[in-house]
């Protein structure tokens, strides 16, 4: 590179810097008021998000854009600055870093790891010295997180970022130049899908409170419960028979005791042989009864 060309590049660079608007530190204070409430009335029609979508997240991007001097396709001997890729930090209104924007390909990534790319739908002028407004249709997000369900990304409130004023020619072909820029990136999602998702979550919560198997049991009509027979041995059978006979005779014994008064409850008082035998059977049977 000769001295004349170097001097011209320096002068051009200084001129470009003097016209570059100052960048904020990413505090989010410059968030465009035109999109804070989802209003798009002040935006050019070309970059408005279609109805049926709602704002999912608002961010301020502050960073830089790389341009590369390349030969124009189909125009041999002519060179121009070509957009090479962005590198910016995305912050919330309170200045908290929530993600990043980088490329190529142009990628928006949240701190939670979810990210997406997109296809440009339209651009619109944003004033001299500023990169244009832009509307991008999002591709399905990679990973689960803040970018999940995003349908469109709007770039608005742009400041700076245009191609450098340096000369681009065969002498500096392939040379990269970095320019600073700032823009609001508004992420939109399908309003109906969001509502459907909330309804689904409520249904899932209800189902989690009553498991399907338990719900089936609760809602099923009542029916007699079948009790499987318990096998018993000979001793158990005889004991059961004795207890059954005793239960049948017990009212008679109690009736006799009540007629005879308190004295009949003394262990040594037995009126006759039949009463004695019956009392002995009741005593033995009560000892055999399970607790």
C-alpha cells in the first residue's frame, strides 16, 4: 500500500468517525418507544410484523459489524464493501445481558442456550448513516428457552452500522473494516400458540394433580369388591366352627348371668353342669380368637 492510499484511508476514516453517532453502553435506555407496547404505527409498513403475533422479548443490541472489501459480482474491476457479519451484545431494558447476536449466519442466541436464525422479509430506510430497519422471519429455534416459539425479529431504532467510507478497490481487496452500531431487536411470537400453550400447561397441571389411573378409579362406577378366599387348615376350620357355635350360645349365657345378678360373674359361681361347660367353651374360644 503506497503512502497516498494510506493517507486517503486515514482521512476517510476520520471523516467517518466524526459522523458516527455515539453508541450507548447497552443499558437499554434507548429502547424504541414505538415497540415498547407492541405498537408498530410509526414503522414503515414493509417491516411491520403481521397481525396475530405479540411481543415476546425486547432487547437492545450494541456492538459492531464487519465489512469486507470485495469485487462486485458480474462487474469486473469494481469493488464494494460487503456485509461480513455482526457481533453484538443483547441487553434488556435494565441493562442485564440476555444474549448475543453474531454471524454468519446471523444468529440470535439467548443466555439460556436457545438460539435461532432467520430469513430476511424486508428492509426500510432508517435515516442517513444508519443501517435500515429490518424484518426477519425466524426459523425454528434450536434448544429450549427464550427463543422457543419466536416467529419474527424486528430491527428498529438503528444507529450507525453502515458500510465504511474508506475506499474499496483492488489495492485493499479482502480487507476487513469494523464499524460500531446499535439497534433494538424485538422478538415476536404467535399469540394464539402462546395462549394454547398456557391452556395446555393448565391441563397438564390438573392431570398431574390426579393421575390418569387414579382418576379412572375415582370416576368409575362403584362395584362390589371381590374378596379372594383365604385357604385354612383343619385346626383353623375347627376353631372357626367352635367360635360360630359359641357366638350362637353366648346370648343364652349372658341372659342367664343377667337374671342371676352380679354374683353370676364370679368365676367360682356355676349354676349347673351345662352352664359350666358352656362357660369353659367360651373361655377357650376367646383365647383362640385373633386380636
